[in-house]
């Protein structure tokens, strides 16, 4: 039996799938407001539940010269304003206990990055905010290892959490997405999200930045929907080639409605 909970009207682990959608990073206030409104229009037209995602700070970029975002306070306040205006939950990744305490005042779903998924102090800080938590399974962890992260969250008072599968390290500069992971994590009783766009990332695969195979993201998303995951995470951009972070693995916004329609159909057949 997979546990379920609700975030601002979006059921996690229920009969209906949900989607985490948005650009990799807040490139500007105008950009993120525009894409959030476009996403709402798409999701409303399809009748799907969704959470808006955009990072206020990309703290794990390959190069020190890479764009990181608009910062903690400004980013969290902007995301909260978007969530309130559009009536959707919002999420962003946090990188330190100090981030958690601040973001917890604004963000509905706190996201623990994969590289930090075993950091006890960060998990404790996120749990103690009282917010729901999404932990991205580290690329170095087996699916069944998430039970120990769940134990930490429960120990620190958090019972509303979900895990995200985002691929496993496979040699150098490459990841492999194992659809069995989705089954095994759900078998443990935890709701699971599949990150379609980061699973096709090639970490540091383009020199001083990460590469990716964005054309394969829809393929893996469809496979994950068929495997019966609870949600799908997709980063999207008007022009991925011009994105300031993770462009190679993002899906063009113009292609998103068609993909979501297909995923909705597949989910209905598989659940």
C-alpha cells in the first residue's frame, strides 16, 4: 500500500498522476511568470494536477561561471506569489539547512537534490519546517536504499514525502534510467516520481557544463507512465537551446501539451 498525502489540492500517491513542471531555473521574473501562466493554461485544458517548479539557485553547476539564479529570498517570494496567483503548489530545491528554514516559509514542496539525498542535517531541517518533502534519489543509491532516507524523515517528524528517480550513474558522464526502480520504491510503500529530463542528462558531459539527450526525455516519460509511477517531473523551456541551465535535456514548451496528453492516456491504462 503506497502512502498518500495532499499538497494544496494535489494528491501525491493517489489514483491520479500528478506532474512537476517548470524551467530549470528562474532566469528572470518576467520569464518565470510567463512560463508559469502558459503551463497553467496547458494543464487546465488537459485536466491534470501539477506543481510548478523553478530553482532560485543552482548550487551544483559544473563551472563557477555558470548562471545560478536570482537568490533565496527573491526566488522564494516570487514562487510564492506565482503559486498564490495561479492557485498551484510550488517547489524548489534547497541546498543547506539555512535554505530549508527560509524556503519553508514560502515553498509547498521542498526538494532535496540527488547529490544531497544522504545529508542528515539537510533532511532534518526540511522535515522540521512542516512542509512536504521530495527527495531525489542519489545517482549512487540503489532504489531500496531510500528506506533509510524515509526513516530519517519520519524520525524528524515528516510523514509527507515522496521520492524521485532521476537515473543512476553509468560510467563517466552518463546516466541510465531503470524502470524497475519505480516498482521497487512503490513496493516499499512510498510514492515515486520519475524525472524524465534529468534522467537524460549527461553530467559535465559538455566540458564546463552538462550535456543531455532531451529528445529521449519523452520516450522515458512514456515508459515511466506505463510502469505505474505516481508522478512525472519535466523541465521545460521556450527555447532549450538558449536556456541558462540544463538546456540540453529540457523539453520545448510547444511540445509539452502533446506529451502530457499521451502520458495521461498511458497512466489511465496502467493504473
